[in-house]
C-alpha cells in the first residue's frame, strides 16, 4: 500500500514537471553550480540591469542638459540628452582613456572647479568606490546651483571584480548617503525576485518578458536609482 502510494506520488510529480516548461538553458532547469554567463549576460544579449538603468534615465531625461559629466564614456548622455547638452565630459581615473578628464571621484578639487555641471550621470559606479560618501560630496560640489545627480547602483549583483567591489545598496543607504549633501532627493528601487535570480545567473533581458522586468518588489530590490537636486525643495 505504501509502495503504491509512493509510486503514485512519483508519477504525479513527473506529470507536473512535464507540464511546467522552464525557459531553455535557464539555471533553474539545469540546476548548475555555474552561471550561464560571467559577463552579466552580455554574451547572451543585454544585461538585465541595463533595462532598469535606461528606464530611470529615460524618465529623468529632462535633467540631462547643459554641461554634463559621465563616468568612463558619455554613452547615456548621448542616448538620452538629444540636443539639450551643450558640453559632454567624461571622467575616468584610467589615463589610457584619451577622451576623459582624469581623476578620482573622491577628490577632484585640483581637476574640476566648483559649480561646473548641470547634470552628473553616475551609473553603477558607487559600489566600486571605497568611500562613497566622499564621492557624493564631490558630486554636490561640482554641480551648479540647480544641478542634478542621476545615480544608479546595484542592490543585488554578481561580483566579478574582487578588488574593486565594495558595496551593495538599499534605498535607505542611498538616501542616507545623499542627504549628507543634498536636500531634494528621490530614491526608488527596481527589480523583483524572478528578475533578480535571472540576473544573478547571467540571463539577458531579451530572454524575459516586459512584465517580468517591469514588476517592482521593494522587498527584493536589484537596483537602486536616485535623483538628487542641488537646488532647494
């Protein structure tokens, strides 16, 4: 009797598994100990977090104007600013980047003057800075009176650069850092438990539906985004 019951349960489980069709090659189907990608999904398509970054910048594209500063390249400045930007600068500590201003975001006093920029785009950089408070303070200093900082940072992400990966953030921690300098702050989160697990394993955004990417669960954030204005509330 017990043997018959066990066999019945096994048959039921087997039938259920046939009815469930997991997405091909996904981590959950293979139960692999290794990720599908060690390049954030670049080798499969576009990384999932880029979807959220671009959604945030698109919603705040009106702030990308005048003289702008971006890190390593001006990809997002060019993509979202259209003709509103009068000057697009790049900051990079790597001196091999010939198109950039060279300096460390923690201390730019000898590199960039006070009140220089209308907008700073700081995407996925803060977690790689050992003293993020100093970087935020410098952003505040080099922004103009009504300048805007558009910031995104990981709340949940693989760590491939072991030497330069210091932090993962929450909405509370980003707000805490920003309010040391800024007064007009809006912090939000992106992501959910499903998209987060897929991002962790290297699935590309093209392999998910828009609904799966757009659903936001604040209890399971993958990315933190913030708009901070130097002007008064």
